[in-house]
């Protein structure tokens, strides 16, 4: 896996090298890290990454949003540059979002954007604490039909590598999909690896794949939460996603709260912010402006 700069277009380099402010919030005893961009008096947007990811996944999306908004891209507990928390629960991750919103002290409730796992946690907040946000965008975050056949989630063991280069060579997207923008994938890999006294490993120390708190009961709860979402909502997914399949999207449409918007990104897979970053940023700006 070669360095991302060798292939990245100028707009990408400019975006990821644009300045941002590092902040922390306390959530259940863990320091939650988030990256802040945009004018202090601009309307707010909070970005939530997927499982085993980190806030750097938004580094080539957030600068475009920050032209018009005050943007916070957060790391969930045990992922990215946030501290781990001993108890791993959906409620704990939702509280991470609540505390980042509180720490930002927006003049008005922000729009909440969540990709994959981050969308699932954001959905719970949109159902239980709708007063905290003015809108919700759920990016390729499936709510599965009760009878949908599902493969067991991959077991992602904590691994140590003897060098940074070896760790980066082993990086893979989950779920597996074609790599549309190698420079973006390399960038998130480089920003997601860290050195420890015993070797190099991923910043995603907490991983929900296979965790008992995120088993069948969790997915049944997700089906109960989605129709109860009270904030204005847009579901945004990749047309080629292996998670948000046509059958899953038909089910979601059948139980969605009244007024929910559905927007499909042609040619994108599950990781649409990697697959089509400029198009994703432009479409997010349109959706956010509608709130």
C-alpha cells in the first residue's frame, strides 16, 4: 500500500491538510476526542464514524461542510483518539454523541450525520433525545428485516504488528468491497494506526463485531428504534452496498417515520464517503441545508 500523497488529487490534499481544532469531552469517565472546523457562530453539524473507524474518515468531507457550518467529527470511546471505556454498550456510545454536542455549545441544535455503526447510534439519539438535534442523516446504516439472512460478523482480533508498514499493508475495509479511491483508503489507514510498547496496532481498540452487547437482541432493538425517530431524517446509502441491499431498503421504507427522505448514491458501496468523497460532501451539504 503506497503512500496516499502519490495518488491523491490536489483537492484531497488541500482538504486533509486544512486546519482543525482538537477537543475532548467526558463521557462515562472516558475522554472523547473530536475535531472541530468552521466558524464559531455557524450552524452546527456533528459527524459520527462507523465501527472500528475514527474521526479522520471525515477529514476529506468535513472541510467542505465547514465552509457553511461549525463541524465536529467525533471518535467513539475506544476508537480513534478517544479513551476506552470498560463497559461497552449502545447507551454508552449514544452518550458519547450527547457529550460532544454539549461540548460544542452550538447556538442551535446541530444536524447529526452518522455512517454505518455511527448511524445506528445516532438513530437512537434521534428517537430518545430529538430535542438535541434539528435533523438526522443516516448513511448506509441498515435496519434489517426480522427474517433477513445475515452472515456472522467477522471476528476482528486485536493484532500487533512489528512495524507501521506491515500494519498498513494488512489494512482492509469491512465489509469487503472494491477500493474505489486508494488514496483515501491509505489516508484513513495511516491516521488509524498507532505505536504501543509491544508494536503497532489499530486505534480501534474497541470493536463491536462479535460483542455480546451487539448481538441479535441489539438488531431487534434497532427495528424498534427506527420507527420512533422523532427528528427529521434522511437515509443516504450506496447503490452497491452489501449492507443496505434492495430488500433491506424496502423494509426500512416500510417502517420509516413519516416524512423520512431516501437518497441513493449511484456507484457507491457501503463506504460511500470513501468511494465518492466529493459527491458525498456535495450531497450532504444539500441535505443539511434542507434542515
